[in-house]
């Protein structure tokens, strides 16, 4: 039932929000981007060619391995959290098998290891000579210390620059110069059947290289919906062997250029059974460029609610609920248009069917969110849609969720965005039941946000912040607006236990 509801979520959304993804190299690298240059990490030579069956494959694998291994690192995640009850359907159990997630999982997280032992191990890829490293969000989640170990065994303590749960990407930094690094290839030029190498540190085995081919592109496997409300999935699927510990490692072409970040496997046992999934390099590069420049990912917003016409279950449910007669097929059906959005400004209406964004065909909701996610607020996209059987084309200026068309930095964030939670007033009944004089209910707690880090989840009650009682979201904002320093939060969990934890706002 949970999976069914999860699959029905896209057409209930109030808009298509980007996950900061990238498609179409010509579009990404030549897009307007409001006249700004976002490039920092290097791109592979345009003269690079992909290996064909007529080339010396063995030699190419050796060259690619030698180029890649020194730039792939081990990431050790240290945590000091007390053991916490986890959801029965831990997102990685589905891909690693019950109880086999590299970070615990199953019905209960395992007991935390001693302080001098990491809670989890993953991989990362050095993407600049001055120490920027890309990895997965789930590799670094919950850490109070991140240790990076190079292939030559040299160790560093890393700074977490930022993360994006929507795409499961994170950016770290170590203080060093002259490091080996990988160039970003244009993942849109990859082809099904192309040779690739997966490089990482699976099962504690450092610097492991496996070979395979790209077996599919644009895969949506519904793994990120449990850590993000607006996930973007368009994975490269490969049969190169990937196991727990490979997460965050490199998927490279035979030139040793980065075409993806290995993220998940599909398995009932927790180990490789034939398919691995990697975040495309164009997607990953867009995210880390944004994080480095702004401190957060810039997300474009088309402004529509949508129904995936390629999903027969969603179409059937929509038809039953709305007494409609929509047919299964390619495209995304517009179920609603958000007020003052780019879509409304351009004249898109409920009932239209989006079939193309710029030069990218839209066959599913994943295609649409992926395409919109390639752009920032203020960027313009050409939208092709059908209305009553007639094909139309309009130019839409994308906006952020607040209706703005310019980029935002951390300083522009609201208090609730900075701490990663929204709040609702408590009813008198709840106050009476818990014996409270004050408190607010937490809502939409962000995975990896400050509130999440101190153990707060949805529907917990925050009684005080910095020793002051709170009864509304405005109270929280008043206390923390412009505040920098240690924040003390006193809250009540679902068992009625009162806890005081803290974090630092900068």
C-alpha cells in the first residue's frame, strides 16, 4: 500500500520542482544562466571518443583504471548518535536487502560502533586539484566527522560543503593541493552498450575496478523518495559490478572521464545481482557547481501539477477519482497550474499534455522533472504541449518556489529553510494531553537539515528555542532571524520524552 501511494504522489504535487539536474550538454553549457559563469570543475576534452568494439578494449581498461584509481577515495562516516528506531521500509533495504544496508537498516539500526570506528563507509571522487570531492548524500548523512582516505593511504578530515537529498549528491573539501582528479564527461553523449568502469571501495576492498556496459539510461527506480519530497532520478544503469561501499564512487568511460556517480544497486541479498545505478555526471556537476557558488542548489520551477501518462497505475487511479477517461501513453498531463508561476504566465492550462522541453522528448514525469531541473530560476525553456489534439509551443521563464527569478544564497534563506523545518501551532487538546504551556508541531523536516541532525522528525513538539517558549512559526523566526551561534532546542518526541539538543547557525 505504501509503495502504491508513493507511486501516485507525482500527480498530487502542486508543481514540478527541479532536483538540480542536467540534460543536453549543449543546453547546459550554452544556456543563458542569467549571464553568469558557473564553471569551476573541469570538463573532458571534446575530442574524447568512446570505445568501440573494434578497439583494443583491454588496453583501454588499463589506461582508464590508472587514470581513475588515484582520484577515487574512501569516505569514513563517524557518528555519535544514540541508536534510533528506523522506518520499517528503510530506503536502502529495498536495494541492499533487509538488514544489509551499508548504514544499518532493517527493523532496527544496529548498535553504534565505538567512537574511534566509523559508522559507515563509502566512496568519493576528487574533482579538482585543490581538494573538492563529490559523493552521495547518503554516504555523508548524519556524520559529525568525515574522514577521507586517498588511494595512497594518506588521510584527511573533510569539510562538508553541502548536500542535495533530491539527487543524493554531496560536495566535500579537503585541504590539499596538486591532487589527482577526474574531468566531467558529457553524460548525455553516453550510449546504451558503451563500455564503462566502476571504481570504488566495495566491501572494504580499496581501489576496486569492475567493467561492464551501460545497460539503460534515464532510469527512475524510486529510491530517493524516502529521503526527499521532490526526488529527481534519471540514473545510468550499468552491469559493472557495484556493491555496498561503491556508493559515491566513479563510473567512467574508457578515457577515464567521469560519466556518473555510483549510487545504488538492485538486490534482494544486499550484494551485486546484475544492475547498478549511477547519477549522470551532468546532473552531478550542476549540483556541485551550485553548492560551491551559492551554498545551496538553485531550483527552477515550472509551476504545474502533473500526471504521468506513461504510468498505467497512476492513470487508472486518476480516472477513478476524477471520473475521467485519460489514456495511457507518453507525456505528462497537467492537473493544475500554480498561481503566478511561469506556466501560468505562458498560458499553459489544466488538461494540456507536455510532450517536449526544448529538444528533449517528455515521455514520463521523470523526464519532465529531470528536464526542468537542468535550469535555474530565470532561465527560459521552450515547452511543447498538446491541447485538444493541437500542438503548441511556448517559452516559459522558470521561477523558484517563492516566485523569484534570481539565484539565492544561504543568506537569502528564511529561518525555517536554514534549520530545515516548518512549524504549526499546537491545539489546546494536545497541550492538555502533554501538560504543556507552549509548543509548536514540526512539519516537513528536511532530511539532513539542522533539526533532522538533532533527532527531530515530523510531528515532534518543540517547546523552547534558546530558552524561550514558542507557540507559532513566527515565534521561531523572531528568535532565530539574523541569529548566529549555538541554538538550543527543547523538544518532545512521540513517546513524550523531553530532550534538549543543539546545533550552530552560521
